[in-house]
C-alpha cells in the first residue's frame, strides 16, 4: 500500500476501487504507530478510525451518496474542536478538556466523509514557531529529527510530510501554517481573512488568525479550500465566496502576471541559501512569463513589533477564561482564598504563554496603550495601505516564507526575541488580512526551504494558480523516513 499519495489521488484511487478505505486507514494507523514514537506529531489518536473506514467502504459498495473526501485520513491541530474529543491546545491547562461541539470546518469535513486520524501537536495555545513550547514535548522534523519542524502547527506539517495522513488543518495567526510547511517541505496555505470560519478554533488572536490546510500539493490545498470555505452564521467575520471552485482553472499559469519582490523580506538577516533559492524561484517565474520587480513595503520593519503588541493584547483577554472556574484542569476550590486559587490555576500555563499574558496585560494598559497598543494599530493600518497600494501595480508578491533554515531543537528556546524575529516574512499577511501560501521549493543540506506568495484579498484563486505554476517547476528528493 502506497501511503505517499496526494489527497486528490486518494479520492481517485478509492473511486475507481483500486484501494479500500479500510486498508488505507489501517495501514496509515500502523504507519503512525511505527514512526510517531520518534516524530511525535500526534497528541491523541482516533481509536475508531478503522471502523469509520469500514462504514465508508460499505457506503461505497451499496452505492450510497458519498462525500468528496471518500474516507481520506486527515489530522487536526489540537486547538480545533472535534465533538467528544480531547482538545488540549498542547497545554496542561486543557489536559482533560473534551470539546462539546464540532468546529465548523470539522462539521463540513464530516459531511464530506473525512476521517480524522488524530489531533496533532502545536506550541501551547499556538504561541511559538517550533512546537518546543508544547506542554507535551516537541515534534521532530522528519527531514532530520535533530531539528524543529517549525510551528505552531508543527504536528500538522510533520504528519503530512511523514505520510501519517494525506492532509491536515492548522491555524495561522502570524505564520503558523506557512512556517512549519516551509520547514517540513509541505504546502501551507493561509486564506484571505474571513474565508474560512473560525468557529470552534480556540482563539489566540482572533482578529488576524485563520484556519488553513497543510497538504502535499497546491491542488490539494485548493481542494481542501473548496470543502471548508464560506459563510458561517457562527462566525460573523466570514465572507460569502459564492461557492467558488478553487480547483477549476488551477493550471491557468502566470503568463503576464506582475510579481513584486518584497525588498524588506530579502534583506538583513536572511540566510544566503534561502536568498539564492528565492532568486532561483523568481527566475523560474520569469521563465513562465511573469514580470518580477522589487517593491518596498517599509512598514514591514515594524511588523513583528506590531504583531506581538496586538496578539499579546488579544491573547491576554482570550486566555483570561482559563481560570479553572469556567475552563481548566479541575482541582477543588475548597480551602483557597480567591487570589490563591486563581494563582494556582494560572500556573498550569507554560512559560511562553505566561510571558505573553504578562505582555498582554502591560501593552494595552492605561498609560502605556498609546505607546504600544495604539501604535501597533497604526502600523497595522499603514502596512495595509502600503500593501493595497502595491496591489494596484502587482498581482502577487513574493518572498521566502522564513528567512532562515530549520534550526536545532533547543538551539533558540532560551532566546524568545530571536524566535519572534523569525516571523518577519509571515506576519504581514495576517496583519493585512491577505491570503498567502508557502510551497516547498528547495532542500539545502537535507533541510527544506519554502517560498511564499501573497495575493490581494479574495484573490485566493489567483494565488493558488501561481503557486501551482511554481510548484510544477520543482522536483525535490523524498523525505528520508
Ligand atoms: N510565531 C508566531 C507567534 O508565536 C505565530 C504563531 C501563529 O501563527 N499561531 O505568535
């Protein structure tokens, strides 16, 4: 059984009767058992997956109506709620939390007969970019297990890249889908803000975050988007996309398209190998008929500072509910004075989340809000104006997804500021609400490099077409697992 197939290939193989869902899911679960002890992508597994596969095979045999996923094995980041399933956010705080409802993306995928093989690892509450801040230990990069897989959706990227599922859902607040996709050589796509419902995604910084797919191919990302995008009455920030078909015309190419190379994302601090891969990608795009030219977005230099001021502020209020009275891990209130009780409960949050809570209390506080929070909002709107201006001239923008190569586990964990800076190329799309994608582009000394494309709001279709065109020029070695 070949587990190394794309999501669309999987649906075709099942449709034509070449593989049974039970076989594929059974082999997938065996493969997870075999490799995940080392990789640690999963926090929990679906014990019922093979039974669900058998039911889908029965449905297919009897000619019943069958959803577009045909029993496809999907992993889900553990900050997205699946009813009656543990949803820990990789935090001790939610160690025993069983979600009482399905996220909208889960409802939609269930309707399409997807099988959720398990919940995957992340930095605690999605704060980080290496999965080292997971309270349950880091995931490892399948390309070299001494290295981080990126994050925060590290478990998603590892599970796709190591063939433990065919696709995954992650969440991207400042790069958390694209960063691990880049580090693990998968596709990672953050749609236009509002295109996918956030209902049932446990909020970190809800004004800028989106759920997004991690897949093996750009076509698979478009396929997933077809299944999960659209208006949702449970999330009033969602946009009506008129049931757009993102797969249709995906091979249109990029001839004549104008692509801006973001100057501030290829400058100071960039690894030379990453820079040369980016230059190579640009010349490939030119060969395909695109017109590439440098463009400056000078607000990018303040984007990381603004991002952390805004996200810690939102996180400070979003995570206030974890007080062990409404949400928490359950110890008896008896015998505690109120403050002592709350203090004990909040100690269940790990060091990075605690750091963000302290910042999130300070940044918007009276006397400092003008200096930090309001200034950050100004940067956000100026950056948005600049990028909107750039999109008057360009159809797309390009940069490396991450300015550096994957780093070793433990290498940067004690230097949070250096971790923050690694987000420099990804946060702009979140702060401005634009869609962005990372595609696998090169392997340097056995470590992956991803290229990022950004499009204007609601131009997700064009973005996927361009990513597909670039993807077709790439031939990479297989992951050594
Ligand atoms: N590294 C960023 C952060 O720590 C991005 C995280 C994310 O996108 N969830 O906030």
